[in-house]
DNA sequence: TCTGGGGTCCTAGGACCC
DNA sequence: TCTGGGGTCCTAGGACCC
């Protein structure tokens, strides 16, 4: 048995924990750059506001109904997520953190131990609410896909009290009939259109298609697994998250710029800043990377811009894995210069680190690298080219004095007509965040005072 | 004026290996 | 007349997830 616990309107709920005056009122949270709606309270959903709606398109509706608007505050959401996951780790045998607001619980064998898992699921839910203030729903079922399905039904049907346990074939069949095929985990827009065109409208219909049909029309083995999981046959196990943190197979950092950029130096500075952040996350995870991708994108919404909207370049690092920002930056420069088209207005850039592995699993030296200076002893060479000490100091300074206190110079915006370089200036790639709430749980100056 | 960011898994062709 | 089979790695892209 799997449990799936999912926080209700997570970002909105985080804002409400510290500002309870927003309870019962419509509230939305915007994406980076205040671009789109990415979290909506129940009241906001009732107004017809949709996930992903561009802010500028719904601005009037928001004003008209006095909807509270927040910029996203990831320092707050990340910390609240950590608290939720920590509690789950205390009450479940194994937890897989699936996203910032969701976790799978391994409940194998718990039925024989506890009897009905309904009461247990309610207890977990109440525990999270009591310790973090975050409301959740729980689905329990024999496969992950069915646990997601149960969770979705629990969210929509308030009469269920936030929990749905699919403990019999009859209840599973009933649940499958409740859910439109497009709401099944793993069925996106493209597949939903294909399925409904073929007369497959509900999850129950999808559970009846043949293995070969699923392979042919739903992305091969992925589709075949999806159908099996709906039938109650598990294809995916639980991948426990070690000590409440998530270890990733790739790390990326990307941003839409605050304004379109056509100067190479501006885009390079942005790439350097994103790379610095990605490398920081890499080191925090205790890994090195040996594959680097850089991409730059044009504005896909502009009428006069033709596809492709994005170009990427990937490199397997010739000198092996590293977590050194300056080493990675050297390669990132080369990749960017391959992608650059002069006279183009760029809208966004990003970097991705792949091929992650713990350091020291086989240092590959560079055959063509310049010979080390004669005074350097052989055991010091690795330190010079990889400089773990420098990176550790960089991370420690930024941890203590705030992110970006010490940076590689390439990532510092050049002085321009919008201001001067330095800590006070806004980089040209930085976007808007007009309505950001305080970092209530992660910054001393932002602590709430209780009288 | 104005449309997010960070992930996973899979596919497929080409270069290369023995 | 006529040119193998079984692999890996690299790179780019597509579909999906929250």
C-alpha cells in the first residue's frame, strides 16, 4: 500500500499560516517575475481563475473581487515543506519526497498491523496540520497512480474529510469512474486529446485498454506501466528520501529576464549567475557534475519570432566531473558562444548540470591542460584545478552573509544606464517580485513579533 | 508593457567499441 | 553475388509532473 499526502494550495496555505487574515478570502500566488498564477485558494478557484493564467490577463478580475496577490516566496515555502516532510518522517516507515508539497508514504504491511488505514491517514493529516498549520489530503491505494487518484478525489469531495482509502476492488472501480482521463497522473494535454478522440473518457476506460494499445499510443513502456498501475498492479516502488532531503539526478537554474537582452555581456552575466547558483546547489548536495547544458530562449509569445524558440548546447566535461564554479563557467562560456545569434533579443537563459556523482570517484585529468607550475607539488595540483577549499569558503561566506555576497566577477552586472554595478543595483536579468511576503521562518529580521 | 522554474523518464540517430 | 551483431556514450528533443 502507498499513501500520498499532498498539501492543499500549498503556497497560498504557507502565506495564510503567518497571515491568518487571508483565511476565507480569495488568495493567489504568482510565479517568478510575477508572470502567472501558480497557486490559488479555493475561493480564487471558485472565481474561475485557472492555474497558469497570465497575471496581466486576469488583473482586472483580481482587483474586482479583491483577491489578495502574493509574489512567490521560495524561502518560506521551502522551509515549510521541510517541516511537513520532517513530520512525515516521524510517523511513516519510509517517505519519498515527490515535490515541494507532496510525499509518498510506504505503507506496506501496515494493514495487518493497524487494520484499517483510514484512521492512520486521518492521524497523519491532523499531525501535519497541528505542527505546521498546513492543510493536506491523503490518498491510500495499492499503487502510486491509484494513490494519486484517491488523493485527487479526496481533494474535490469535502465530504470525505481529506482522506480516501481504496481498500477493495469495488472502491477502486468506483474511484476510476469518478476521474476524467486527463486528470490521471501521467496523462498530459497531448495524451488527453488523443484518448478522448479514441472514446476513452474516464480513468476506468483507460484501465481497460490493452497493453499493446497503451504502448503504441501513450509513449511506449511509460503508457503500459500507467495502465497496469490503474489496474492495481504496482510498476513503481517507493524511493525513500534519505533523512528528509531530496537528492537529485540533475540540477538546473533558469530565469526569464526582467527585460529582453541583446547584449552578449548581459546574457553572459546572467548565465554566470545561474551557473553559480546551480553549482552551489550541486555542492550543497555533496556531488560533482560531468555534463553541462546551457540554453538561451527567445520570446515565444512575440508575433514576429519564429521557432525554434530555444537553443541548447550540451558538453560532457573533457576533464571529468567537477563542482567548481569557475571550472564550469569556463565551459559555459564556450557553450554560450556556440548558441549566440547576434542581433537577437533573448528572453530567458538557463543552465543544467547532469551526470551527478559524489566527488573522488575517479578523477580524470586533462591531457591537454597546461602543465602545472614547477613549484607545485603533485598532490597540490588537484587542489589548484578543482579548489574545493575556495568553493567551501565561497559557500560559507554566502551562507553567513547572504546569497551573492561573494560572486565570480562574470556574474556581476556591468554598470549601465539603469544604475551602477554592485550589491545595490538590480541586474538586467532580474524580474519583478512586487508583492513578496517576509521570510517568516528563515530570516531573523522577518520574525513575527507577538504582543 | 506583460506569459515561471525545476524536475523525471524515454526515444532516436550517429559515432564508436569489440 | 556481396558487407554482422551487440553493445555504450553522446546529444537533442519530447512528454509529462508539480
